[in-house]
């Protein structure tokens, strides 16, 4: 049957209509932050290799780190570390059998996000003050 002759029928819902539950978003974010931490580990290893090679190479790498893009990368890596840590602690409570109710799980999810943001901002502020 051609498109022109097809009877009108409802289309299946798409991403604009369906909203992922918060717990699904946090699960995806936990996996993404785990990947970001792995990539950040490679970034850290590259940083150490540049530092060990010669001062000019290290200065080149540092010039990226202090740029806007570099600070975004480092800030994202720092947020990833805190989010992954706090969400891992939340998973430990789940392993112990606490917080399985949807209401409790959503509340602890918001607490994890808030704690990661606060910890990132606090450590960033302390780090900038020490510079």
C-alpha cells in the first residue's frame, strides 16, 4: 500500500511524547560518568606523561588546562567523580535493602545530584583559592 492510500491511524509515541523516569536518567548518567572517569584517567595519564617528558610539553598541556575548554573538561571530570561516588554509595544502601520505594529512590536521586553539584562547586572554589 502506498503512503498516499494508507488510512489515517495514530503514530506510535516518540521521544517528544515519552518522558524517561528520573531513575532511568540517573542510571544512564551513572554509566556515562563511569565512562567519563575512564576517559579522564587517560587524560590524567597523558598529563603525567607530558609532565615527565619536558617543561615545554608540560607548559603546552597546562595551557589547555587553564583555558575555558580545559576548565570545562576538568570540571566535568570532577562532577563525574563526585556523582559516581555518591550514586555508588546510594547503590550500597540499595544492596543493603534500603530505599527501594519509588518515592525514596527519587528523593535519594535528587540528593545525589545536589550533593555532587555542591561538592564539585566547593572543591572547585577551594582549588581556585589555592592557586
